[in-house]
């Protein structure tokens, strides 16, 4: 009986996805799709990609190691066929299509799709967007993406480093005090985005797992990294922690260019 039961069990074969991961956001009106800059995020909680997975501990854009034509390849092989197939099935999609991909030794592979801006890649990508985001979103909502100019991007690189509460991604320690400059979140070459904070009277405290994001632009990844980590050093937040190696390998030229 056990032998027959074993014979009836399904076998799932999974493909091992080697190579770096890439995130690409595309805004679509259901027919036309406009890509944003590709980015890479860091899911593991600890330096060197150690520890459990999180919602994301940091990200950077653009990708200095990316093969030539990466965005065009993702659009023609993944995004545009997906949008066309959804329309063919009678379920057209308009909005933000997120593609999580792996550039494996056997070529481009899709890891996941989502229908929203992804955190923390979005903060880095949008910090380099020079033209109005609302223009692209409105065109997507009104079916006129083919009539607008492509998005304009600032020169240089952008990095976000996430500050998380002690205990994350398990049960986070909340209520820890946070003080320092840039906490108003104003846009600029360096700014902080709030994800899990609240006011306890006049005191800013943590209220979630991922608490703040230090976002910085620079002429290159090294400059952007230095600015982001300098902003973190200016904070007084004893119950928060962060990774120290966000975009470090890319900035050091240690990621080989994969093939498409």
C-alpha cells in the first residue's frame, strides 16, 4: 500500500535560478508600456545576504553591470507579451506592472509579477526621475501613453538603505526613539522616507518593522552610498539597525555582466 501511495505522489521539479536579480517597473495603459529604470534590491536581513528574507533592506539604480539592451530585452520578452496576452484573454491590465527577474546562465527568467510599486526599489528609482510622474500615470489611466514623451532621468546613481527595528523580520521592537536631521522627509539629493514611524507626543518613535529609508543620489554608486550612510550616521536611533553593504559589490565592480 505504501509503495502504491508513493507512486501516486506528485513530483515538483524547480529550476535553480543562478545569477543576479533585477527589478523592472513598467507603467502601462493596457496597450503601450513605458519602462522605468531597472534596479536591484536586497532581501536578506544581514550583510553578505545572510539571515532570513525581509521585505527589502535596500536597493540601488541604475545597474552598472547590466548587459547592453537589458531594459529593451525585458520589455520585448516579458512585459509586452504579458500585457498583450492579458488583453487577448479579455482581462486587460493598466497600471504598474512589476517584473522580478533573474539573469541566469541560461538566460532571462521571471521570478514574480506584481501590480504595484515595490519597496524599496521605488524610492531609489523615483529619486532619479526628473519629469513628472503624474504625467505618466495620467496617460496610463486615460489610454494615451503612446502620445507622451518618455520619462526623463537625472544623471548619476541612487541608493536606499533601510533602517529596521531590532527583531525584524521577526517581532520588531517598537517605540524606540528617533532623532536627527532630515526627518521631515523633504526631497533632495539625500532624504529620509518614513515607513514605520509615529509621534509619541513630540517624539518620533518606531512603529513597525521597516522604519526609515535613507535615500541618496550621487554622481555614481560610491557617492550615493556614502551620502546615504552619512545620513544614517547623523541619526540617533538606538533600536534601529541596517545593512552596511547595500550596493557595495556593484560599486566595487564585483558583479560580472551576465548574458541575455
